[in-house]
C-alpha cells in the first residue's frame, strides 16, 4: 500500500493563518473564517486528529463536518481574533469531547461498543509484528485523561509547539508542559517502559 | 526522543495513514454516501434534541425497573429457613470465599460464617494455599484448588471438592479423582463444567531455572480421573502469557478463556503494569490435549475495554461478561487503573453491549487482582477485589469482606 505523503507529518503547516475571502465584510473585532481554504487545507488533518481522540472514523468525520457546518452557518458573523486554524482545531477538540461524553452516556445505558482507532491494513507480517504494538500504544493513549491525550496528539501528531498547544486548548504554557510530561510518564508506565 | 515518544509518534502516524484524503467524503456528503442520515447541518440540528434521547430513555427504563422491582419484591415469597443452599432461580443463600487463612462459607444476607475449611485441611504437604475456587451443580458442589509443597519437597497442586448443606455447612470434602497434580503450581482460574463432570484450571509447569513457567490449562474428568493438558501457541517474544479466567461453553465440550500478554505476571496470574492486549478465545477440549491457540478468538480488546482482566461466557453461551480497568494508575508497589467497568458483550450479530456496573471509586486491589464469578443462571455476578459484592441492577451490593479474600463463588 502506498504511503500517504501527508500522513504522519510532524511539522506545523506554514500557511495555517486563514485569510478572508474576496468580497467578505471585515468586522472590527475579527476576520471572518475562510471556511473553504481551511477545509481544503486541513480537513484530512483534522479528521485524523479526531480519529486519534474519539477512536473511530465515522464519529471523527461527523465531528469535523459538524464544525465546518457550524462555521458555515455563522459565516456572516465576526470570526475569532488571532489564528483561525487554532480556533477550528479547538472547535474539533470540543466536538470530540462532546462525542466522547455522548458515547459514555450511551455506553452506560446500553449503547453499542466503541471500536479501536483505525489502523491501515498492511502486510500480514506488519500486521502481526507492528500493528499489535501500535494498538497497545493507542489503547494506553485512550486510557489517559482527556487533556493529556489531547496534548500528546497535538504535540506528537501535529507537531505543535507548546505555545501553539496552549492557544488551541486555552491553557497556560506551564500547564501544557506539565500535562505533556505527566501524559508521557503515564504512557511509559502503561507500556512498561522507563521514561 | 525517548522510546515512548517514538512509539507514540509511530502509532499516531499509523492512524493518520489509515485516513487517506481521497477516501474522505465531501462536506455534508458522508451520510448520503453511507445510508442517508442527512447532511451535517441537518444532523447538527437533530442532535440538539437527540442527545437527550438516551438519558431520557434510560431514566424511563430505570423508573420502570424500580417500579417492577418494587412490585416483585412486595409479592415475592420470603425465603424459608433451612431447605437447600440455593433456592431455584433466586439469589444464592451462601457464598464461599477463598482467603489467606483458608475457605469460609458465609450467609449472603448477613455475612455470618456458617463453615470454615482450614488452610491445611486435607492437603498432605506442609504448606498449601487456596489458589482457586469454583462452583458447580447449580451452586451445591464446589471445587477448591490448593497449591504448595508436597511431601517430597516439590511443588504440587491438589483439587478438592465439597458440597454445601441447606444450613451452609461443608460436607464431603475429598480429593477429587485425578486431583493430585505433581510438579505443577496452580493458577487462579478454575471452572466446573455445566454437568459437573469436568474441571478446567490453569497450572504452571516449571521449565528451566530463570525461564518463565509453562502455562497450561488442565482438564480433569472427575469421574475417571483422566487429565488432558493444553499449552503453547500463544507465545510472544518478551511477554508472559496469562490466563486469568476460564469458563465452560454450554454442552461442556469447549472452554472460553481470557488470555493476556503481560510484561510481568503476579503469582496469582495477573498482569503487572501495562496494557495486556486481551483476547477472549475458545478451546475445544474433547481431545487428549493440544495447543491453547487451537480455538478461535471471540473478542479482541477494544478502545474502552483495552485492559480486560476477567471474561466469563454466560451460561447460555450468548454473551461474554468482561471486567475492564481504565483511568489513572494509582498505587505504589503495583499501580493499577482505578476505574472498573463490568459489561455484557453479546456474541450474536446486532446485539448491544450492556453496562452492568461501573465504578471509579478505587475498588481495584493493588496488583489489579479482580475476580468475577457467576451463579449457574448467569444472573447473579460476584465481583471480588478491594471490595466484594454482587451486582444488582448496576450497583455493587457489598458482601461481608473476609480478611484477604481474593475470590468468591456461589
């Protein structure tokens, strides 16, 4: 299977800042979000992040599509100040939290089981040797508290800097550092590794 | 980058590779492509009320259950003193606990001890411990597994059976036919077949100095004393195989067991810290022995159920009851996750999982030792860990906690 060149990238996209579309009004307190450009550039990446957080692709697609649908419905309103991509990422994270809360309620009252995060199908040997180890990592990641999981995904999949993670999650830089350190330590313990 | 960071980045990249851009649906097009649930905008509007549906339905169901339970309670005949150890279809009147000082029989209602079997009773060796306990014959017959040093100094395992009288006394304590297993250390998983004719238990056979012991499932025919052993086929480099629970399929020809791959195994067969990659497997045991891997996998670990520590097939064979741990690890010597979830997972297509019990109040004992056992109907589940009790409509009804009890049966 050919590898997706955009998959697993660790660098922050340089063109993350969205620009207003031609003909759109510019409100005083923030530029409108250019939904089309954000969608085109970051849709797949946001779905991947959501898959890592909610564990299954259909829910992840729903979460990201709902975010863009809401943005589209509010396209005439002022957008957020600052980095629009960070804003959309924060919306996706909020959507993931809501999906997980709903799933917890459904599970508690007789809903269906969740599924493991989608792993690509590769060779049989790969499946046996590597996929099992990855599932262990993902299962350990899933067992972490939500905030730690989010910090680790933003850092080790999107490759965001600590300041960028702080902006997306709306927390302080120190909290990002301590959360990441605790998350890694817990992950190491769960995997039986010395960190 | 540390090893953990490398593994995390690799796993996340693998997930990302599974989401290829060209396979993603266009905005608003996912549902029309997969069954027509409407556009994202419509879904968003619909969810405003749909998210309340589950809690409201659940509240209505709980109310109904409470009303029904109250009605049933009011009109149900009260249990009579004496009689059998177990009223048909009802809550067992006695439960049996294995603990560090032996075996105790207690009244379910009051916790009063009705009988004791001493630690060394019946065992020929100078030191023996109860390793496992299982009920058979609808809660009347029990099998207890002792392990310890035999008369010649080597490790031995003994399997004893006894029955409970209507007053909760112990009778007929005797070594079962074929129940002396020389050179084997007992594990913690024991199960009696539905017809009471066979016992399956985990045993460890020492292989070589500083080598992990060979884990086996021994099946003993209680009528003839014939034994068969099932081992191997599940090995994985760098991991120990652990089998913390065994149950019988209806008909008594097959077992369903939980296997785990552990970085380290405690003396009672439980995984140390780490995610154990659980598998619920079947094993047909009609032959004279063979590989543990000769059956098939019934269930894999799931996202919410990645750390499954117990798995029992229900007596009707239609579902598996699993105990899974999650959440933050706590504890000094052997940190364990503190959230415990008991769920019934259907094996039939289209069935829904049922959450039977959930606790995030630190009910898990140090080392992650959790035992689940069931009565013959599958209706009354016993959970043993830091607290022990039976599951009653989503609640843990506490039982008297014997000192150091690590497994209960009824």
